[in-house]
C-alpha cells in the first residue's frame, strides 16, 4: 500500500469536484421556496436603543417577516456562553455578559445585530432592512485596551467597573524574582499584537429549515464543528433537546477558527424559518463580515527576559492584556490562557511570572484563530530573545543555541505548564541554520548594502501544544457487498481529510483510498464529534480510525477462522487478506464482509455485521515545533520589505501526506506573514467605528507579497497516539510572526531602530527610519 | 426587468433579469452554475473570475445586462471529471488548493495568464495573480501549478 498509504504524497481525492466547479458549498444548495434574510446592525459602537419602527419595512415589497430584539426577548431565547470561566482582580468569578442573538436595549459594537428582515429575494430583504428604523441614543465608546483601562473610561458593561473582566496570575512570582535578582542583563520589550480577521474567502453562510410536523430544525451552514454548533444553538439559544436540530456542514471555503462556533445569524435563520414557514438563507457580504465576524488576537504584552553573563536564560516575566471585544464568545477567553506554556519555548528557562488581564471594549468580539494564543506567546519569547541578543551583542541564533533543551533531556518538564514528550530541537535548529545558510548572511547583507538596501535575518523556534480536545469517534463499516465507508465527527475545509484519513485506513486495511467512501459534516449521519480545530483532527480522529481498523482486523480474524476452519491464532492478516498458514487458504476483507452479513452462516456468538465504531481518547496533547528563518531586504527610500528567503525545519511527527503537510505549513506561514507585514483590523479611536471594512482597506497578502518557502520535515513521532502524528495545521503560523519581525528589526538595527510593531508596513518602517535618523542627528 | 441573451459554456441562454442583477448572480442563480463564487463585494478577491469573450473578467464587476450578446465560459465549461483541462490537472497535481473556494477563479485567471504569456516566470505569474486572493495556500503551489500547466 506504499503507493497511497501513510507517507505517500498522494494528490487529493477531493480535488476533482473543486477544480471542475462541482464543489457543494452552502450557498450552492438548491432549495425551493427559499426566503432570504438580511440583518439590521448597529451603526454605533455604543448606544441605547429607545425604540424600533418596523412598519415601513413590513410594508415593503417582498418582505415576509421583520423581527427585532424585542421579539427575540419575548421568545425567551438564551445566549452564548464562554467555555472558560476565570476570576476578576477581586478573585470573584468573572462577569459573563448576556450574549443574545438580537439586542433590544443596548448595542455594544458597530455591527451588533438588532433586527432581521426576511423577504422573497435577497434584494428585497436588503431594501427592507434599509427601512427598519431604530431610535438610538449614542453613548461614548472605547476600542483599544489603553482607553478601556484609563481612569473614567466609558463602561462597556455597567457590571464591570473598569472594563477588566479577568485578572489572573500564573507561574511562580517568588522564584522568578529571585532569578531576576541574579541576572547580568534584563531585556525589556512592549509588544502590541495586532487584531486580524480570519477572512476565509467563503463568507459565513447559513440556511435554516423548520419541520412543524417533527418540530425539528435543520441548519445547512459553513461550520467547522457541526455538533458544537448544534449543541450551542439547541441547548443555549433555543433550549431544546439536541435531537431537535440537525446541522449539515457541506464543503466549507476556509475557516481558520472563524467558523468554529456559532454566530447569532445561524440561530436567526432557524428562528426565521419557523416564523415564516419557509427555508431561510443568509449569506454574509464581505463588508458585513468585517463588522460582524468575530475577530482575533489583539493584545498587549510587556515582556522581560533575565539572562546571566553568558546569555543563559534565568527567567521571564509577562504582563499580557487581552482585548475581548464587546462580548465573551465561546473561545475568546481561551486565547489568553490555553497557550501560555509556549512562553518557555524550546529553552531551558524554568522561571515564569505571568499576569494576564482581559478587558471589554466596544469592538467586534474576539474568538480563536489559527494558533489561538500560541502565535502571541511565541512572539513574546522569540522577539525578546532577539532584543536581548542585540543588547548583549550575541548572535541571536547563537543565543538560542546556548539555551536549547538538549535532545538527551527529552522528556523535559519546562516547570511551567508543559512537559515536552518528544522533539529534537538541536537537529531542528541545525537543519534550519543549514537550509538558510545562516553563516553566509553577512556576505549577503554586504551585497544588499552595496545596492543601497538593508538586509536582515530573523529566527524563531516555535513550539506549540496541539490536539487539546482529546476525544473523537470514528467508524469503519463494510456494506453487504464488501465496500467500505468511513465516518468521522471532524470536518474538512481545506485540511485534506478526505485524502489523508483514507491513507490511514489504506495503510491499515490494504484498501485503495478511491474505493472508500467518507462521511462527515452531518450531525444525523456521524457519531458525536468535536469538529476541526486546534490541529486535532489527525491526532484524534486519525487515531480513532486506527483503533477501528484494529478492531476490524480482530473481528475479521475471528470470522476468517470460522470460515477457514482453523484456530484464530492460525490466521494472519496482511494487505487486506486473511490467510492461514496451516492450509494456505485465504479470504479478503470483502469476503469477510459478505459472510458477516449472512445470518444463516454466521455463528451466533459472533453476531452479524462488519462495522466498528471507536471513541478514542488520547493520553495528552502533542508538541509540534519548528525552527523558522526569514530573510528580508528593505528599501530605505520607501520602507518596502521584500521577503527574500523563508525556511522552516519542522517536526509535526509522522507525516501522513507530505504534499498536504507542506501545504498546511506554507499556508500557515502566509497568514503569519500577512499579520506581520500588512493585515490589521483598525477601529477609530474616538468613535470605535471600523476603518478596515473591506479588502480595499484590510490588506490581505497577495501572490506577489509572498515568497517561495522551503520546508523540511523531520519526523519525531509523538509517543501518545498510535499514528505518532503531531498537529500540522497551526504550527507553522505560530513561528512566522516573530521570524518576520525579527528579520525586519535586524535589517533596521544598524540605523538605530530597536523594534517595529506589526504590521510592518512601508509607512511604518519609513517613519521608524526617519525617526532614527533624526535622533542620531540630534 | 431586462431581457438578456448570451452564450454560456457553448449553450445559448436567454432570461429576464432585474436591472441590478450582477453577472455572477445571473450565472449562479439563474443558470445554477455555482462553480463561480462570491468572496467579496468590492471586486478584490477574484473568486468570481470567468472568461468573457475569451478574457478573464470578474463577474461581480458587471451587470448581467452588460454581457448581453457575449460569449462566456465558466469553470464548468473548462473541463470535467475525466476530461480535465491541463490547468485543472496541474492544480490537483501540485496541491494548489485546500478549501477550494478561490480555486475556480484561480484556474480561470491561470488560463488567462497563459493566453497572454507563453512561458511566464514565477515573478510574472505572481504579478498577474494580483486580482485573486487565496487564504489557504500561501500561493506557492498555485504559482507552481500555473508554471507546470505552461510547460505541459
């Protein structure tokens, strides 16, 4: 099975439908009698609603239904809740804001939904929405962390006196203080990690249906985790049993965390479908997406690193403040907590003093995005290392080398959150140094200099924690003809599961991938699953498939023994065929399946059928890691940066499909480069109005902005799952932010520039160069 | 309402549409050619790229009525399973797609690039992909696929 088993660079089986225009995304589903929903949103960042006038909208042509926040309140709907609960500065449980599907009294960010209009066409719904009159009393608003924490700042929630929702201390303050007291040098940095949009190219979309006979809803929607979406809407919003709602997520055009959890619109289409007795569709426009899609990152970090005279890390202190936006989403708070362990990096530092606070602002709520806290934490440690290296006049790669956890020390307890169970950081480091020809950099810099250009090189060795949600269920079933179907509760929207999951089963059972059918993305058809996120799918669903395949083999042996009239211990299984050494007879899996479905032949004690479903729970998270090197050239006259080289030596454990794994890594790096160089969500400081409301203002990286990227995988198997895999979806993004910014800062250092905030736009770089020049002159 | 007629993927079509109906919505909703996608509302993303009289055009930038009498090819008209266009085959071979949403537009743009450049270098391809956004791949394999299609 080498041709398409584990490790084969198999081109994807799902591709043919996408490259021929036959993909089936939610907006492509034909449906008769369809009505269209438009959402009326707050134009103010903070306002009191004094009243609604919907009469003109109701009378507009084609309008079927108008519902406001008052109607939602009358229905008694619940609200969305955070998965995580922490405490405030007083040690009390943090305030959990009511997060409803439509607001009736107050709005708290520009885009907050207050009403919906349903009509016979999308155009009529849009026209109708323009006629909904909402009487607002505008209130002062805040958009950034510093404004939120300022004395006398306007309050997002009256229940939270200084806008601070959460304050928690982690690590060991005393030990860290003692370590700092021994330090020969303390490097200090203050970093703003910008707010970004997931910006999947397919906008969010949902179609709601209601069956009055069954009293049951069906939601077709672009979501990453159909069961999670079902549970949130059923239990939190509608307060109905989960079996009263079916969620179907067909092809999904990218998600990156942004389609992981319910936004209000998905409950709204279902409610609207019930109210007007027709299927109701909502398709988000891009302009609306920038307002209303939950956003990501956005925090401030003060970081200090203590070193001894030889550059040995002694301790690190972090003060991290998160901007939560106006509400607590399902996973917003997690971004500040789940990944703090990454602060130890791949280094032997053991003393951490971490303080985290999270504040409300009048901005779009925050949710997880690819990396979800790990890019931020990795940026903190990898950027402060470069600052320390510059201040101590040590080569930044050499400084990292001096502090690397030795391969011989694995498993290694970092002393703060994580014990790394596998990894070869020395090899990863050496490989990256060779790939990037780090030693040859001074010569390349001199050549750039001769052409009037600034050249810089930056390294970041990222380590992250993947597959934190540790359970998943998978099924392998044979039909009476002997054909195979595999069923999983994860969802593939770019991750290539339709190919890689089949490769796993192909390796185990000797069945060609193209001969298997795969089912996912439907809560009625799949076992309960946690969906796709946190780089978990291959670790947990892949492992569940391995376990199911093992059980298929075990049951197959029992049946084969009966069929071939030998002892079970005489049966061997290889490449899809059961054979007995005793008589040299054999039967393949399809033959077993046919036999197993024949109740007349099957012995009673074995029962009929040939299918296995396994709920797998992993022993723990895994630690994908990678050493990134980025090289840039900057034109000092314009401030423009070109990335002239990017190398990654990564360890994501056993590679199931190298094409796919490299594809994930390159895509992740591209998103990191986007945040480092050009992307940023910006709100006006006074009005908290969104200023980056389209792809004309929000700078998505284009083909010419991105470099060729060279990747080498070194496979250090994870010990705690049967495949030996580590998460491959997020790991590469995690290191890209600091690698790029370190390279830019390295290029600018000779001019006296110490740090550049992301995004390092030409304007920002040019300004920094000018400032440094003026400072030198003065 | 306006009456429009055009030739789409080799077939003559005629329909009455609202004046404000965009070409992309006409293709998707009236003709059910849902391979052409909508990813933005400012003509930035290129997911709606089609061929109009042989040239790549963003079908969200024009009204259906403006295409009256024109010849249109969408992704569905480029090739089909078992009979793929060399650009489609190259996209699969080089893993140039992940979620697949930008892909039809990328393939239509790629074919148009090769119409105008016989054997474009990497820089030309990157420059020419200016009008198409991909959030998944980082473009590396898209560039590779277009280059490979040029060489095939």
